[in-house]
C-alpha cells in the first residue's frame, strides 16, 4: 500500500543458477507473450477471448506493488473499501459488490485454490504478500462458469512461481525506504529452486516485510501522546513441490503460511491535522493464514483432468476502541 511519500534507500538483488547464460547479441526489442491460465489452460494473453488485466512479476517489481491495495492503483476496474487495516477491506471488480452481508462478488484464488472467506464482522478479504509471484490475473466478470457464484463481478488469481525440474536457481532481494512523515521500512525476500530428482523439484520462498507507521495519537488537549503507531510486519513462507512420476501426470503439493502483525489502525481524523488520531487506545490486528493443497493434473490427448484438494484456515484477532463513539466523550454532559 502507498503510504506518505517515500524514498527508496537501497535495493539488493542476488541470483544464482546452475548454468551460465551468454549475453545475447544486440537485436531489436521483441515483445514476449504473456501466458495466462485464466481459462484453465495456458495460452497467450492476446488469444484469450475475455477481458483480463495482468501484472507480471516484472510489472509488480517495477511498480513496487506489494499487496492488493497496490493492485487497485494499477489495474483498471479493481476497487476496494479500505476499512482501516490490511485484511479488513472488500475488493470489487467492475464496481460490482455485495453491498452488505457476508457474501462476496469477487473470487480470489492462489493458483487454483479458492481463498474466499466472505465478509464476517470486521474481517475482509485475505491480502497475500506479493513474493516469488509469477503474475496476478484479474478476470472481469461474470466468471461463474469457471469460478463459481462468488465470481459474479470477477476473479483475482495470484499465480505463484512454479518449481522447475532439473534446474538449481534462486534469488535474494532487499530494499528499504524512508517516509516524509513517519518511520521507515523495508523488506527482504528470496526463493530457491532445488532439483531433487529428474522428476522431482522443490521450490522454497519467503518474505519479511516491515512497513513503518505514520499515524500519531493525540490527547484531549491536542498534544501528541504517541507517534507512528500503525507499523506493520508481514512474515510469509511457501513450499511447492512438483512431481512428474509418469508422462502426462503432474502432482503439485503446496504449503503456505502468512502472519500479518498490524499494530494499530491506519485511519485518522483530518480535522486534528495530518495523520492524527483521537483514539485513546491502539487497535492492533493479527491475521494468520494457512494453506495446504495438492493439485494433480493428468493430460490425455488434448484434454487435461485436474483435481485440486485443499485446506485453508484463517484466524483474525482485532481490537477496536469505541471510546470516541461514546456520547459522554463526544458531548460531555452539561452541569446546571
């Protein structure tokens, strides 16, 4: 998410591969095909008869997009009703939203696993950290035929980088920033692809991301009592295995975990000044997400039979301060 204006401090990128790549001879710029799987088959984006927005890994890196809120700023037709902290917003495609209740009109998937949770109380859509991601696909709806009733407005797919057979490679990247108002932050992420056997490969990836706070709490006198309270830390890890025991058969187990530790709400009261909040207490949020899945694909001729078995669990703990809504606080009683 975009915070107060930021300046990038540093960027480090290390990579390793089993083979040495020779520099290609100078040539005219060539546009590479963007391959998507929106229709359950891999095909070039310009051949898909549907309205799709795609951000590749290069697009995500160049735009410094780190989460779903950044996606709203770069993909036309995607909107959100940010509700004070990551993990509390609802997302809509083409402006079609449920308008209340616990249902949702935007389907969300990690690879082929549904991560829709609906809108329960003060919890919104799960917002996965963008790390070791091949691309993000936004399919403008309705997409009920392929993705079910909860994709009436559209579908957002987070496609992870898949393990590669026979190749040892990896990378490590880090960056940091300072803000014009608030504390600095930064992140470090990396991945490694391990060829275990000719038909077996494992890919491990992880990220640590800290976003500095920028909201200050003020007391009844208007004086600042706490600064930069809404810092946030995200830690996430993923393990993906690819096994091809026979020709045309591909088994892909996946395990992923993410913990979002948000220390306070991001909302503030403009009447008190820039990024000032009158709340007496911090409003922390803990969001823990767990996913385990096995995808099995069997190709026979021009057809592919795919089975997806998954377990998804999400736990949210949130504290909210309702003192400012108390009549005695907003309008003290008048003593005759």
